[in-house]
């Protein structure tokens, strides 16, 4: 059996589940921030939040797919586990950075609106 194909499948499944779960949490809780940016337009806020969710999915899933291109040939199960753990940790790290960057940008924008 080709271990690369197996590792791609495992990696993409794990990261897709993580991305979708985190995306749903951010979508559910993100309406508060969007509603502060666009007050008194609840329907528009929901649509903007939905578009942010779709962009989040496309960005992260696309990055996961692109990273598969740079993988070396996997020769053993130990190497398979190491590479999947490493690549998944990079995705988790990037999701965290993007989240805090978005919070920072939104918070600064709201401060400018209030002042």
C-alpha cells in the first residue's frame, strides 16, 4: 500500500474536521463582532458572517491541499505519524494566528469607530 496516499487521506480528514468545527464555533460567536461593525442591520450581519465563514473554509482547506504537494515520500508508519502530526500542528498554529489577527483588527476598527 502506498503510504503517501494513506497519509494524505488521514491528514486531510483530520484537518478538515478541525477546520469545520472551529469554523462553526467562530461563525456562531462571530455575529457579535460583526453586529458591532454594522449596527441595526441584523440580516446583513448574518450574510457578512456567512461570507467570512466561507472564506475561512476556502483559505484553510486550500492551504491544506497545497501543503500536500511538498511532502516527501513516506517510507514507514513512524514517518507517516510524524509528518501528519507536524503538518496538522502547522494548520492549528495558523488558524490560531489568523483568529487573533482578526480579533486584533476588528477590535482596533471598533475603537476607531467609537472615538
